[in-house]
């Protein structure tokens, strides 16, 4: 597919939205709306058979949700994925990992977004106080057993697509 033109529709500190005029392989023209966000890191904090999740209010869906710690760098900055993973883990949970292993990559929504994530398994954990951003002040974190985590996924209590996909990567890899 060939991009013919692109125009910025919207931008803020976390994302941009653009509209691209394209020509498809068959010669027909089309339009794509694309959300550009920086790559993110998602961390699975694991202590034996326990996993730490964070819960926060997610405005677009209008409810609190449990998920694995995850995020992007401020101001759409590009940061080394391992560095970003360690920072997100520390900020959201207060945990520091003695070992951080990259276990895979995820595309958030490739039909409309360029964002890609790296998934890390954090082990050999040391607890400390979280250092949350102002927008994360309502966040809480808790440990869950593997069986409880899986119950939360199957019941829909944990429905964050990136967290569920990251857990699948972990199960397939370990």
C-alpha cells in the first residue's frame, strides 16, 4: 500500500492522530485514520505462583480495571524498552526486579494504531514504595495467585487485552 498524503488531525503529550490518503495494490484510493503512540512496556511481576496486578480507573471504558503494570514514556519520548519496563514497575508498584526477561512483543490494535509493546517477566523482586505519576494517584496494587489470576481472566474481571495476551506469552514461553 502506498501513502499519498498525510495530515495531522490531533496531538497531545501521549498521542497523535493522523489521516492518511493511500493507494491500495489494486489501484483504488482509500483513507486510514492512524493513532500514533510511543511503544510501551508491560511487566509481569512474578513471585513464585503469585502475580502483582494494578487497578486504576480507565476513562475510555468508564470503570476501574485490573491489569499488569504498563505504560509509555512521557511526552511521546522513545525509551529503551527494558529501562521503561523497570521504571513502570517501580512507579506503579514500588517493586524492583533483580531479573527482567523480555518474553515477547504485542501490537495493540494494528488496524488503527502504530503502537507496539514489549512484554517483560520481572522476578527476584524487592518491595518498596510506589512512585506514581499524578494521574495514577487512585491506582492500587495487589498480589494474586495464579489460580485467582486465571479466574479473573475467564470471568472478565481482568479484561485488558494486553495483559491477557502477555499472560498467554508467559504460559507459552515458561
